[in-house]
C-alpha cells in the first residue's frame, strides 16, 4: 500500500502546530492546555486545527514523535563527534537534564495518565530496544561496559525507572541534575568497567553540580 503524501505547506503547518503545542504542554501541563489555546497561540481557527489533528491525543502523539526524532538526531550528532559509548550516553543525559529544567512537573505527572499515550510511548521504547542493545554491546567491545551484564535486563530496569521517575511528583519536583545523577548516572556507573567509571567520574565532575549534603 502506498504511503500517503502531504504537501510541503501542510507539512510545515503541522510542524508549527507541534512546536507551539509542545511549548504549551511543557509549560502548563497537558490538562490545562486546550485545542482552543493551541489555535489561539498560532492565530489559527480551531476548525483548521481540527482538520489537521482530530483531537488533543493525536496531537500529543505527534508531539511525542517530534521529541523522539529530535532525541535520535541528537544521538546521531553525538556519534559524529565520538564513538565512545559512555560519553554519548552521558552527553544525552546532560541534554535531557537541561531540558527537564524547563518542563512543568504537571506535564510528567499527566502524560502517563493517558492510556493511549502511555501505550504509544511504550511502543516507541520497544522499537528503540534493539538499537539500544547493539549500542551497549559496542560499549562492551570498547572495554567500557562490563562483559557478562544482561543488557536486555539492564535496559528494562532503566526503562521502568524512567517511567517511575516521570510519574513521581516528589522526584519530578526535585532538581533534575540531582535526580539524574542519583538514578541514571548511578546505574550506568554500576555496569561500567574501571575505564568506563573513570570517564563517568570525569564527565560528572565537569558537567554536573555536586549534590547538596
């Protein structure tokens, strides 16, 4: 079956809607933002908006796909700079930490309360799983990740931890640097070799502020 093509004009309009909606969702949360709000921010009629996205959940899925694509682009750009698996993972964590500082706690609390969005996010995560396994196996071959680690189990635990953090009002309200350093960075350090831990410690000392005592 042939894929449906859209005009460059419509594609650009979709992109504008997704970018504007993403900013509103991040700043105010999901429930507080209506399709009216999004149309108003774009100086667009609500009718036109509904002709492009049938409802808010469809628009949210498009936003998620856009965020996912941007993340993949970041990883590709990092791969152009270095093939060091640990440095790439830490750089992505650092970027995510900076992004979290500009996102409302409400957004994280509400996202997983939409079953269709949660299922969509899980589906995307599963699609990335094979490439994530291959990526970490490269870290093993580089001598930066311990051999003998069940990478599939590790990724499932990290994924579950990510969902837990996103749905925890307490953790989401904390300083993102502290949360990431105490969870994802700590887990990565746990599967790293001696050389990998050295890289992690040097990276953390350069880019992450020390947690408050």
